[in-house]
C-alpha cells in the first residue's frame, strides 16, 4: 500500500514536471513568436523611416542641384548682358570706363566662357538628380545658353573685323540672349512650382 502511494506520488510528480516543462516550452514558443513579430515590426518601422529619410535627402539634393544650376545660369545671363553693352563701346569709351572697374570685352568673353563651363557642370549634376520627364527643360536652357554665347562671340568677331554682316550678327546675338532669358525664366518658374508641392 505504501509502495502504491509512493508510486502514485512519483507519477504525479512526473506528470507535474512534464506539464511544467510543456508550459514553459509553450511560453518560450509564444515569447519567441511574439518577440519575432515585435522585431519584424521594429525592422519594418526602421526601414520605413530610412526610406522616408532617403526620399527626403534625394528631394533636397535635387532642390540644391536645381538652385545651383539656376544661379550659374543667371550669372551667365548677367554676363551676356554686360558683354553686349561693353562690346557696343568703341575703344576710347572702353578705356574711359575701365577706371570705374568695367572690364574689357576680352575679359568679359573669358568670364563668359568660365560661366558656360560652370553651367554645363551644374546641368550635368542636375540631370543626374531630376526625373527624366523633367530633364528636357534643363537641357533646353543649357542649349539656349550655348546658342546665345555663340551669337555674342560671332557678333564681337564681326564688330572687331568690321565685316558686312555685323548688323545681322548683332541682331542674332540679341535674339539669342532674349530666347535664353525666356527659357531660363520659364524653367525657374516651373521649378519653383514643382518644389513647392508636397512630394512622396
């Protein structure tokens, strides 16, 4: 009888221990599943945050590239205007204005070439940042700058050489400058509108 009671107690202890182990195992599995779900949620949250930060960084990089391109193009526009004004002076007038810090025609031509190079580099950087659907207007501005600059160079050469086509070259230079100014203005307005809109 005593042996039977001891055996029953032993079985009860074994069953209790097994139940405890099963409960602990189920708890561990539940904790693992819950912890894994929580970790997945945390990872997805971090990925979403990083994706948002990346999108914001790319958007800001495009804004910065566009601002630098427009700034360089506006400086080139100003230089073209200066060059046209100075190139219309005769040698004596140019000498008189030099005491006021007004550069010579040749100096303005060199500065215009440097600005053209800068605009081209800014354009390339911008095109790497812009969606392809938006890039065509930036290319049009760069092309118009090239045409305007070439027109001014040709007019300056005709003026120095006093060739018969000087009047035509002068007209072409002014028309090129006007076209460039209009395209740059339109590009700037469109960019301002685009960057003022919410982005995804």
